[in-house]
C-alpha cells in the first residue's frame, strides 16, 4: 500500500485527488496539508466529504512536506513544488506536481512559460537542476518516460486537451505545424476555489468571454510537445474562453491539412494512434458530443472534421478539466509511475445528463 | 451472477441503471428493451456510454419482457409495469418498477394517486391482485419487507426526499402530522428525456416556477407512509418548483413542533433513527449544504432547524433525483432483495464542485 | 429637472439606478460617489455602460454627500445612510436609502431587525430622531405617506415580494396572520457585487440551498407591515433559498385560510386590492409563470392557489430582485415623492426568453 | 403612424418584434399572424406580455398576409416569405424577412446557401425575380441601399456578428481574405421556440458542443459580403458552438494580418470605420467584455488583439442574438427604410448583471 501525502489538499485540485484516492485500492492518504483551514476534519470543511474522509487538514509547513510518504502530490500553485520537491525526492519519495514547475526539461523553456503566467511574472526557476530529471505527464505520449520517472509535471488542463487533439496529426505530418489555431472553452472551476469578480456567479452566469488572447501559458507547453512530435517548430494561436459551466474543457483546433488527405484517412490515423488507450475515444464521423459526454470521467473525446474547400482539419477534443485535465490525469500518471493498472481508481463513467 | 433486464432502457431512469450496473459485481445486464431507438448499440445512441456498454437496444415486445432474466427493472412510465409484472413474477423473476404502479397496497390507495397523476387520469389499476404482494421501496423504512419481497414499487423522487426528511419526526411524535407543508425544488431531469416547452433550455434557464400546487401525486404516497408511521392521518401541503439545474431535489419541510422539544433533542432523535444507514447523513446544526453535497451520489442529506417563536420544525432534505430519487434507490432495493451488501455498486462520492 | 446624487454607485443597486436614470426624462445624475474604483468614468469600470454614461466616479467623502443635489440615493450597506441623511435633509434634499436604516418608525423596531442582520450585529440606530420622519417604501401600500415624505426607506428585496403577496389576504382578514410560512428563492445578484465563496460560480451553479433559516432580517419588516395591515400580530416563518440564477425572487407563501373562502373570491379580492396598480399583475387561476415573466421589469406577478383539503391559501409572488426588489422600486418611490407619473423611466417589458 | 403586421408572431423572433414595437412611437401593430396558437390574446400565450399587448393572434392565411399594413415583417422560417412577399410588395407595403429568402441578389447565390440550410435542402428560390430588388440588411454596411429598398433580407444572427467583426479589416485590406477562421458561440434561443433534444434543458445545461462544422449556412452570406468588400474571394472556415446560455453570440475571428500593421493601427482603422455608428462599440485594447456587456441591447461590441508571433489578427465580436442578431437589427432596418431615427425604439442599455 502506497502512502500518499497531498499538499494543497483543500483546493479543487487537491480535493479531486482526495476523492479519487478514497476508491483506489493500492494507495492510502497518509496526510493532508494546506495553508489555510487547518486543524479540522476535511469533511467539516467540505460537507460533501462527510462520512467519506474525515482526516484532519494539517498545516503545510516545510518540515511536514514529504513526512512518512512514498508519494507527494503537490496540488499547489506555481513555485511551491519547485522549492520542496528536491527534499522529497532526496528522501526517496516520488513527486507529482500540478503546476508548471516541472513541465519543462530546461530552465530556458520554463522561462518562456513563466513570462506568460500571471503569477510567476517571469521569475527564474528555483530548482533548475531538477528539471532534467522531470517528465511531462501526458501518459498517452510519454508513458515510457513516466514509468521511469520519480518527478512528473502534470500538464495544464488546456494543454491536455490540445495535445491529445493535435498529437496524431502533427506526429504523422498531415498538418502544417505552423498553421495551428486553437479556440479553447473552459468551465469556471479551472480557475480554482478562490472567489473573484470574474468567477462571481452573477458575472459568469449567462456569459462567454475570451481572456489572455494569444498569451496563455498553456500554449507554451503544448507548442513544445507538438514541436517535439513534429520534429520542427510548431506554432499555435491559442485563445481561451470562459463558459458559464462549472466543469469541462472543449478545444476546437484548426490546422492546414496536407493536400489529398481524406477524412477517412484522418480517422484511421487517429484510431491507430490511440489504439489501446483506455481514456481516449475517437468519436465516429459526424458525432460531436461536446462536454456532456466526458464530465465526471477521465476520458478525452476527440471528433474530427474537414473544411475541404479551405483545406483545413478541424479537431474537437473535450475533457473534464478537473479529472483528465487535473486530478484524474495525475492519478493516471501515478498509476504508471507505480506500475498499477492505468485505470485503477479512474474507471468511472461520465455523468449523464 | 444475477441476470437483469431493463425495460425502458433509453430514458434517464433506465440509463441510470445501465450506468450503475456497469460497476456492480453481482449483476449483469442480459437485455435492454425500449420502445424507440431500437436496433442500435446503446453507445451509438448515447455517446457518453461508448466503450462502456455496447449492448443492442431491442424492441420492448411483451414477449421479450422477462426473457432469460432473474430480475426485471421497469424503468417505464405509469401503467406499463402493471400489465407485465404478473407474467414476469409467474416466471420466477423479481420485479422493481420505477412508476407509481406498485407503490400502494390497495387499489383504493392507488386510485387517489392515479387521480392526481397527469397521465393516468384516474384509471383503475390493471392488476389489483398483485398489490398485496408489492412493497414500497424506501429501504430505510421498509427494509425488512423489501428483503422478503419479489415486487417492489420504487418511490417517487420527491417522495424519497420528503419521507426521509419527515419520518423520524412523525414516527417519534414530535410534530403534528396534520400540519405539514413541504416546499419542493427539483432539477429539470426529473421530467425525463422527452423535450417539452417547459424544459426547453431558453424557458427553463434563469427561471424558477411552481407547478401542480397542492396536487402532485407524490404527496399521496408520502402521506400514506407518514400516516402509517404516525398511527394517525398525516396531511401535507406540497408545492413542487422547477429549478434551472439539471439534477437534484431539495425539500424544505415545515411542521408544528411539540412544545418543549429542543433542536438538540431533534438532532439526537434523527441521528438515532438513521444510525447505521449508509446513505443518510444528518448534517450538524447550522450546516445546510444544499444540492451540491449530494449530486452524483446515492446520499440523502438532512439538515434541521427550528423557528422557536412560531413553534415550528424545519427539515431540509436533499438528494440526487436520478440516483437516490430513482436508479440509485432502485439498485439499493435490488441489493436488499437479493441479499447483496446495500452499498454494492452505489458507493460513490458526490461530485464537487 | 431634478438633480440626483447616487452614493454607492458601483454596487449592483447603485448601477441599477444609474441605468434607469439614463432613460428618466425628469431626473439627471449630478454625481456618482463610491468608496472604491474612484477617479474613472463609470463606463471604464463597467463596459456595458460605455457610451451610455461616462460620468466620473468620485470618492464618497462625507463633504461630497448631498452636494448640489435635490435628491440623494443611498445605494449603500446598512448604517451608512443613517449617519449622513440628517445633513442631507437639513440642506433641503430628499433621501431614499436602500438599506434597513429607514424602514422602521422607531429605534425599538429597528433593533429587532438589527439583531438579525449579519453586518449590524444589534447596534443601536445612530439617528433615531429621523425615524419618525421616515416612510417605508412599498408604494402599493404606503403611497399616500411616501408622497408626503422626504425620507424613504426602500424595502428589502424579499420584503417587497412577501408583502405584496400577502397584504391583500392579511388586510382583508381571510387568513390567520399567525400561520404564515414563506419559502423564498432568490438569484445570486441579491448578495451584491462582492465575490464570496457562496456566490463563486462553481459553488453556486447547479445548486440550491437554504440559508439563515427563520432568521433573515427581511422577515422583521414584513411582519411589521403585515401586523399593521391585520390590526393584530402577524408572525411568519421565512426560509430563503439561493438559486443558480443571476436575478429574480420568487416567494411561495402559505397561510391558513378562513373557512368557506373560495379561490374565486380570493382572486376577486386580490384584483380589487391591486386595481389600477401599474406594476402588480394578478395572473389568472392556474397560471404560475415564475421568474421568467418578470425579469428585467419592475413588475410583481402574483398567482393564487388553494389546498382545500388542508384549508390553506398558497400565494406565489415573483419580482426581479434588482428592479422591483431594489432600484426599480426605489425609482417608483422617487416618482411618487416628486409627483412624477409612477411608471416614468420604469415602463419596461420583461425580457423573454 | 406606420401600420405593421407581424407574420410568425409567436416565435422568439416575432415576439421580439412585438415587444420592441410596444415602445416605438411611429409604428403600431395592426395584426399578429401565426400558424398555431391562434384565436387568443398574445398575453394569454405569453404571460410576460400580459398587460402590455393583448392583441389576438390570428391565423396566417395567405389572404390575411399584408392586409391593411404599410409594413409586413416575416418572422418566419425559410421559404415562407418568398412565396408571399411579391403580393405584399405589389400592394404597396414594405417587407422585411428574417429568413435567408432575401439575403442574396441572385438565385445562384441563394442556391449555395440553400444547399447548406437543413430545412431548404437545396430547393430553388420560388421568386427569383424579386431578388434583384432585395437588399441585405446590415445597416452599418448597406445603409444607403436599405434606405432605398422596400424588400430587406434581415441577416442571419451569426452573419451579423461575423460581418461587423471582419468588415473593416477586409475592406481596408489589412488581412488575407482567404485565411479567415471564425469560431462562433451561441446561446440556445437562436434555435427558436420549438423544443428539441439538443435544446432540452438537461442536455444543453453544463455543456458546450460544436455543430455543423464548416457547413453552417450563415457562412455563405458572410463570405459573399466580405468578398464584395474585399474585391476578391473571401473564404471562411466557420464552426458554431452551442453554449449553455439563453442569449448571446460571440464570434472569435482569426485572420492573417498584413505584415507591419500594429494593434494601434487596427484600433484606429476600426474606430474610423464605425465612427458615428449608434450600435457598434470598439472596446479599448485589452478589454474583452464578452456576452454580458451586450445582452438585452442592440449593441455589437468589438474587441481586437494580435498574435504578433504568428502574424494573426484576432477579432472578438458579440451581440444579443435575438436583438442585434434578429428583431433589433430588423427594427433598425425598418427605421432606415422609413426614415426614422435609427435608434428609435432600440435605445436600450444592456442588462447587467
């Protein structure tokens, strides 16, 4: 039985992991750490958990981090994990981090990301020596490396959807990697638990608005992955939009298609690329189920279409931003790291309707 | 392994059972029957199910009903189960019915219900001889009878919330059973999958409206149960309201409290009444979590308050209308009928946020 | 042309008045005061106003309050207006206040309200000498007094809906004023513009929860009005609930009906009571349109039903909480105070769908 | 006083016109025609209208169409107006039609549109001789022609947003007209009043899904307009998405920008292009207010951004689909046709929040 510690247990991402681990037969939570709301059973803070998990939330002091754990999950904002992961790894535990801290193999690449992130403001990485040991946690692309890794950077929620949506086309060379446009849509929970004007119910409800146009940090990690797959520089224009939903990410991706490629060939290519993947579903031609078909699950749905006249491929990928986009994908990575069946604790059906 | 047949598999209630049974280790689905959309894998009809259940939906002819099944689940409108249950029982299978067909021990009581139901229009029961063998399926109240029964009438969604909310107070005699008012609120999915003007998105969204004021059929079965528990006639004024949510029922119940009873005593009484119940949670004084804390689970949350000046008890009970209010409660009944652990296939945490 | 000053111009209530006054032919805004976000055109702060109102928001210093104004609208939290209204009145201007500061004729009655209000914590009134000069601003009930008044306390949003819903029945003696239960439902905007966990989109969406059960301060002012109309003590159990909508209040009111009164008689009585009222609509028997039919208007819809078996009257009243429940009702009061046609600037149709 | 007849008065588009004309000082409704729900006051059918408009809805027989009217508004599905407009025009009345029937100057261009429209199925135009007399009703682009016209084809809702968003850039030659991608998002009301599975509340709520990818008929009329403005063939890949909101359209438009054009220059160009337009607002750099800032108004908000690295212009345009996207724009056209001030009856502020 693996002993897991969750740092940042009371944010949406940490709570997601708390919930998933209640049903994981090989991992038990050894401690829940947080900055605020400490000293109480987590079921007192979140009534939905009452009766399921009554562990006390403890203060996230540096000393406590890593204590008695085989695995530390940093469900924390950017720049927390980078200051503590070294110590945890040195003590022999594995680390997964939800933030951008370990998504890049070099301080230079991290720097591009940090420039765009609203809260990191271009600060340099605090533990650049750890970066070569880190792995980017998209299991469908980097499974082999994750299996060998003790330090995984869980990807950004939009990055999961974009990367899975575009990887086959880019890797197999059927689109121009310099022509990519991604129009992203996300539910409100992606911004976390902290109240703000943008996510105040009367402001968010019955609205839809773009934000950080062509300047969202998740485009950096996605471009890096796609460039690696393409063997040349991929460039993407990414515009995220806020929806009036709680959950879900849907990315509509546009790219110039190599002449002569048919929709049937694209479908075959995608099915082949994801053959055997437990969480990726290629929907049949003409089926675009949208967010509803993946909510509350770890699935990523991919639908495909062509604008033949304009010579463009259109890929629609959708996930639950808090599961395949965060805690679910993190648990999938953990399963890979520890050699558990990849669906363990994650084999949930979407919630319908 | 129990072989189950679902009649009406493509409505929300039938789908709920299809989904739950994918994760039940002792029951497997032997056939899915429906009136429309037959001849296709259910995953083609409902993209969220693709990859989980690909059984073909077959036509619900009378001949097929009960075939090769140990258990038939009628997830059908009123007056379907009553015409077919006799045959199924005679063939040795157990029956659970979602409609009002088997919620009453006599044709007379059924008649009161049928008068109020919009689609039965006061028609007499078609199989009155079966009624004495039927059991009303609120396991927390009638567990012993359900265990012995082969024919269970799954309660109305509002009835589950009202009955669980009021049973302890009525049974222990701390409220006047003639003074009950229940103000109910329900999500849109309670009305089923069939499109209608009332549930058309632009009409339902950003609205809240009462309907069938003091004339909803679920009040009949609830009054019958409460009268039985009270040992005298319980009378309730019930006004349901439609919310702009997909799921959830919240009932706010008001009743005159016996003089001298304190809130602490009420809490003790409720905790005692539901001690050991796996799906009922009595929230602590001052905690009113609302729908959010039970969605996607089989839980019923109960919160308690007093209006001391007016001498009234206020009970708030909330459920997921499609789980504890329908498919989840039905599976709980099935588990009781077949001697499985009551939480088997149902031990899900609520979805948050 | 009346010169109006809005204090607290950047809250939802103040903005509502800013918007309404853009289309009022007899009143012009002379200044907009606020505590924060000062020094900028209001259209920079609220993009929807760009091009309609570009007045600068100025700091709400005590010196500025009342300056160059014939009318001061305190769209401010409790206890702001009471400290400044005296000075404004002394300078000859009229005052309307959105908070509870001037809703009661005596410091004693105010005290009961203040005990329940979460932010006043039972503090005594700071200007008790002004209270006898103040008028409670429900124009349909107190029009004559408002016409003579220079100091009006605009009622609480729930109080408007409850009072209009119950006044005819209570005044004409067809219900027992000691038997009233009101189950209230409100959109999220009633809590104002300040972000909070309760109104954070992921928490509020797809939810419904009660709050301040039998202890909401609006019940105090409503009970006072109803007692005055009844000529005896009215008592009400009031439980408000939060909806996942932006706007709207719907109150479902229950009371014991005098024996022998028919639904037709109740309808006649209500129609008669509100004959000639421009903003109250008595919907015909069997029509319960809910929030949708009043949103974006200053209307109050009232629907009536009986639970004949239980001897209860059920009244459903609905308003837009930010118009008839706040800024719209305030402007209606202002029109009465200044002798303008009561619908001036308010003659808007509901927004459908 | 102009006498107007509304054909199709009980759909969302017809109702929108009914509502707007209640506040138009120069036009009065002479008759309301519809196919169903006839014989009753419109306020009986739509409770929000009670007290505002109580005209009887009459059967839309061909004989009644045009009767006693100076202006006939066809708020009807495709292919209704084309069969009746000739007769109305011959009788001397003016015509505006909401459908695609009169959006094209030739039967050939109509044919391209009809091929994509789900309900016209490529049928030829029934009155091709009228097409040369018709005008496409985007007043900001074709005001001069509309002023001279007696037959106006009101544009598609998405077409309004796309055309206004892209016209300045295309007309002034700063983008490549062959490179345009438009990712559209729409509220549910755009699909009309008729219930359907796609717009059933439980299906639509908490979802987002694309539909008719690269095959929506509004792209045909937009491409035609943009080609005309560009003086060369414009081509656009258009993917509409359904939101879980009632109202609103937001189009995010991407196009390759001519080298060396700065964001400041783009802003200047757009401000200049729309100088004096009463309903188009160019939001300042960095302000992307989204749907909320235009709902319930006839405004079109336009925000601008660059992806400098990729050499792309990003234009975000948003409207209320039922006002500037339908009835509001139609009334604006009518005002132009009849020489009334263009904002008459339309000078409404957005509803916030």
